C-alpha cells in the first residue's frame, strides 16, 4: 500500500509540474519585456501589457502571451491604485528584500487580476490598502514575497485567490512571508483561497510563514481554504484541493475565534469538497475563545480547524484535513490548550443537507495536548510537555522566511518520518531520509539557531548564500499534490473589495 502511495504521489507531482509549466508558458510564444523606470511606471507597464502595445513611455516589443514586467531594486511608492491586470503577465522584482512596492501609507491598492495567468515574485509589498493581491479566476504563482501588512489599512484579507467559475485553476506558492496584520473587523484573513461556482481550485503552498495577526473585535482565519466561504450568501459548490508543506504559523490572536489553519466546505445548491494534505507545519501562539454566537456557538478556537455545513436539501459538504509530521504547541482557546477542532454547522445554519468535517493523522505528529483525537497513528505523540520550552523564537534562521528553531533537547528532533518529495525544510536545509525533524524546521547539530540575517532569494531563484535552486526544491516538494482532507471554519462575509 505504501508503494502504491509513493507512485501516486510521484504521478501527482508530475501532473502538477506540467500545470506549472503551462502557467509559465513554453517560451515559444511572443512576449514583451518592460522595465519599470522613471519614465515607465508600474501602472504604465500594466496598461501596456493589457493593451498589447506601448503606453506612456514604456517600450516593449512583440507583446504576446508571456509578457514580463521587471521592477528594479529600490522602493517604488505608488501614487494611484494599480490597474487591474487583464492579460497574462509575470511581474518580477530584483529580490525579496531588494524591490519594495509601497502603497504610500496605505492609500493605494496593489495587484488585482481577473481571468489570466499571473506570476508575482521577488519583492516586498507593504503599506497597502485592502489587499496585496486579489486574483479572480486566475492561475497564480507567487514566489519569494514579503507581504508586510504593518501600516496597511482595511486589510481584512491580504491575499485573496478566488474562483467563482465552473473551470479549474491552480495556485502555486513558494517562500511567502505574510505578517503584522492588525485590524478590527468581523473577520480577518491572512490568506483566503475560495471556490464558488462548481469549479476546482488546486493549491500548493510551500515554505510559508504567517505571523502576528490580530483582530481586536472579531475572528481571525490565518490560512482559510474552502468552498462557499466568501460571497453574498453563505455556501456554494465546487472543490478545493490543497497540499501544504514547511509552513510556520505563529501568534494568531482574536477577540473571538482564532483559527490559524482553516479548511471549510459550506454547500449550497450542490456539493462542496475541501481536501487538504499538510506536512511539516509548526503552529504556535494562537489565542482565541469559544464561539458564542450563530452559527459558531460552542465551537472552540484551534490550530487546525475543519468546518462544514450542508445548507439546502441534498447538499453534501466534506472538509478533510490530513496532517503529518507537524508540531503544535501553546495554542489556547479560553486559556485552555486547543490544537484541533471539527464542527458541522448544518444545524447552526438551519440547513437541510449534511456535512462531514475531519482532522486526520498521517502519522508523526506531536502536540502538547490531546485535542487532536484522531492523532492515533503509531508515531503520533500527544501531551508532550516540553515542546514550547525547546523552541526558539520566530527569527531569521537562514532561508527566505523566518522559522522557529528546534533547540537542543527538543522532542521533535529525529522523531519524524520521511515524506516523499519533502527533502528540505522551510529554509532549504536538507532533511535526512530517515528520522527527520517534526515541523517546518530541520535540526542540524552544531549549527547556530540565531542567524541575524535572512538569506535573500535572488531573482534567478537561488538562495543567495548557498546557490541552492529554490525552484528545484519547490518542484520536489510538489510531489505532495495528493489531496488530504482539510476543513475549515469561516463565517461567510459579503465581498467588500471595491469594483
């Protein structure tokens, strides 16, 4: 059975790599390259790509299906909202810490795309209004991005990937750092991936850190992936499949429910299915309460949060989160440890369908309580008391994103299981083929855990201090595209972005 699973994972990786290649293009079609400069602003460059001809003082040739906008090192401060992107494009910076796009004290909105293939990479985005990216019915690649919400406003969802069509789209991310979101609203998201309209949204999220998200009046969903979570009315139809690896979530706090990792399916007018496979995730520092209002009364905050509801007769909602090699500690609901929660909200919505929410173990998980009742595989460990005391702070330990290092004596060292395709940790450090560390960080004896600087990722996709090819690492990690079951919690909220 294990051999069959390995072959299936490998085949899935092959299929995904074909999809990524399709999004990037084969290179044979016509393509223009525009270089942002004093005479060609980023808005001018987007207008040129949209029009298929030079606008303002931008100079491109042979506009086609694979146009590229290059943004140089330095800080680019906007003086208007960026135009909506209506043609496929790659927007390329000079490096994650080198190119900075600033919304000018949160006056202006940044990237919005509809019905295209878009890749955004190698830059920092900061001080924006409302969102860093809103992509609707798009194939999306995001690589080497620092999304800094500090000094941003109205940032109720910082990254929104939405499919409201019957078609299939793909999200692929690698090396994302999303942080410092502090906003008062009924719901705040770090990243929202939502399917409506009966289609399918396939997501792969690698090497990502989400930290310091606070909602002083309502609920926080860190990563929220699901069907029918967003729209004018609760529920919809479709499928979300997601694979997540090497991800750290830290310090997610809310006055109401806090849910660092949400998988949800709210079905209305048909079936809704959310399936997630999660490997090597570290979640710490969640603070929230038990829900005390419709439809979440009695539902606890939790690190992994699976939620369903069948709203109309005959609807079936399934949300499945499958978790392996993951580390959970210091996550509190009403001051009590809470790492897993599942809830079917069909009755809470007065629905007439059915729902099934699960959080299931793929083995080698470690937690500081017993709330993950399905973590019963032979190598799962629960109620481990010294996880937090043997974790370092969230800092730059090398690589593109900050991590929490395993300190000497950590019970997570050498107690994990090898996962086909997960050959490195969130920093790009190699994992051994036997007994790797649990969580996003791979312990290496004798190596400092307090490196003062993050290794920047250059525009050619290599770690600056190692020469290691991040895109190759990414394709290897993608061998996990088998969908595990995930589920989520999420009150549906009327769409708030401006047209």
